[in-house]
């Protein structure tokens, strides 16, 4: 018999109200799930349950849906890349900073276990995993227990910079086609995975590294199969200028011309639109194009903010009618901190307080990301939705006083107050510990992987600089 669990008399619940299509607070309410499905959200559940959880010290909320992350390599960059944007490439870290710091398959697996642990601890229950394929990828996703969109990246060109002054593109369409075919096979395998928690997404990697033909074929297949499709776009000044040089229009306008913008399409970042203050571009069309076509944006503010770049502004995007989801992109894979940063930087961009609300950011990280994936059964606590649930300890000192649990969680406590996390009704985090993965051991393996990456820097760097020369420590080592 399938087990029924009742979280009884929860102090606070963020429940989905379909009538107003938003989350609402319920106080002293019950949340009940059977197997992997929620079958009651409200007051006074009077049927039986196999398991009762006392909710009197809990804030119960839907699992967070991470719309953009790269677990296979991002933890490696901790301590190396936070202050390492290219001085001559408009403060992007994509081109000559990332490329010199590489890992191997062993390192990728350590990265994955570490990142997936971080994600779970911050209340994430669904991820969009944008990785270059590596051995064991599905095994780690399966082991974690997370719900995952598998999105192997492919592209027709790679970036290359000889001197750090400009970016060149090494085109190899045949290789791009082979990677596309391999990605399709891989995501078909994901859909058929025995866990039932893996889904397919197409991920032509970047707007400036894919040919129009590759993108059109990707779109046709996405349409035919009903797969969501994501691409990095609007992520650097270099990309913006490259695309305007090639086509005379912005990356967003070009994507619109080739039919990419549509419901089911997701733009990773979309920060550098024609209206962005770093670009001085004469049109003001991009935001409306994204909104009018029903295209979604995966917003990952933390990584950009480290380099001094912000979206202008998240509140404006939402008010313009753009469906926005939230992603973490890089380390720390902490969705709650990402949400905090999203709210604060939107207000900084607006130079006022009221351009965005906590509710809007919470909506983006749950229902907004879910909508981008074409789902109405995740990112919400509602009868019939998946039992992807986060229990927050409202007695944690960092949550007190709890006048408003979302504000306490988002602006102060973050992952410290996340107690239990369920995906498909299975507990994956218990009392703040990941039950399915070993973050500590993964961290130790990451230490070794990072040492190997450090050694490899001079051979990959165009001027043979060492890791220490490329990215000096934040303090000099004294004697
Ligand atoms: Zn990314």
C-alpha cells in the first residue's frame, strides 16, 4: 500500500491558489501526500495517514525549481573565479578565465555530488542540469533523488582568445552536428530512465556559438517532441557586439528573426538587452519581444553581480509580462541566496524599493521556473501536484522572529533553516543533512581536483601564466 503522510497543523504553509494563480499563506493548515502526489492542502484534514509530522514549528513550502545550473564543473571554480572577469572583455569571465581551469571526469563527478548536495540543502527539488556529458551523469542525478531536466550542451563553435583582447570563434559544424545527435540520444535515454524523474531539454549552448541551421533544426525537434529548449543569450557585451556585427541586430532580435522566441524556449540570463546601460544601443525592442512571444528567462543574478553587472531590472521584466524563472548558474548552489540577490539587485537597478516584491521572486523560483518547463505540477502545493516539499524550521534562531516566514527565510536564514526536503514524496534532506549524497567526501575529492586544475593552468594559458598569477589569493601569504 502506498504510504500517506500528513504534515499536521503547520504553523505556515505557502499554498497555491489556482483562483488567483499565486501562492498564499495558510496558517495552522495540513499538507498531505500519498506516494509522490499531494492530496490535501488546507485546514482540518480528517482522513487517516500512515505517518504524522507535527507541523507546529514548520513553514511548509513548495520545492524550488532551479532553471539554470551547471553542476558538472562549477564547484571547481570556488576561490578562483569570483574576482576574475576579463579586463578587456567587458568584465565577462567566460572567455579567458574559465578556459584555463579545467577538470577531468573524476573532478566532474565530485563537482556534481557537491553541487547537487548544495542544491538540495537550499530547498531545490527540480534542477535544469546544463552540462557537457560526462561518465556517471545520470547515476549522480538518480542517486541524488532530485527531479532533473537533462540538457547536454552542444555548439558549432568554441570561443578562443589569443591575447585576451578579442574573442575568436573556432567553427566546426560537423562536430556541432555530432554533439547535437549525441545530445538527442542522451535526452531520449533520460526520458526513459527507470527513476521516472529525468526529463529532456535541448540546449544549444550559446547564441553566438551555434549556426542558424543548427538552431532551426533544434527548434523543429523541440517542437516535434514537446521538449523545452534553452540557450545562453544576452550574457556578455562580447556576445552582444559579435551578434550585432554579424547580423546588424541584437542577439534577442536575431533569435526572434529565426523563430527561436516562443513558449517552451528559455533564454539563459538575457541580461544584456538593447536597453541595458552598458550597451548604448538605439532600439528598445528586446524586452517586448521576449514578453510578446511567451519566451521565458532564466535569471541567475549572483554570478553576474560578482563582476559588477546586473539585470535592469528584474521587476521591469516581470511587469513587462516576461515569465521569469530563477537559476543558480554557479557556486554556491544556493537558491535562497540567489532569490535574495535577485530581489535586492532589482531594487538597486530601479533605485527604489517598490519595483519588485518578495512574492514575485518566490513566484519566479517556483511557479515561474515550472511554467518555463511547461509544468503545472511542480513549484506549488496543490492537490494533484508532485510531492516536492520543503519543511523550514521556524524555530531556527536565524528565522526568529517569524512575522513573515518567507522574508525571514529569504533575507536572513536561507539554507540554515531548511530542515527536510522531499521529492516525489521521498525524504532527501533530513534535519539539514543530505541523506542521498556525501557532500563532505565530494568536497575532499574537489580539493584534489582543484589542485590538478591549478597545475594545468600554465599549459592552457596563452601567456603560460600560473594559477597564482591569473588569480592571486585575496591576501598575500605572510612569512
Ligand atoms: Zn550558464
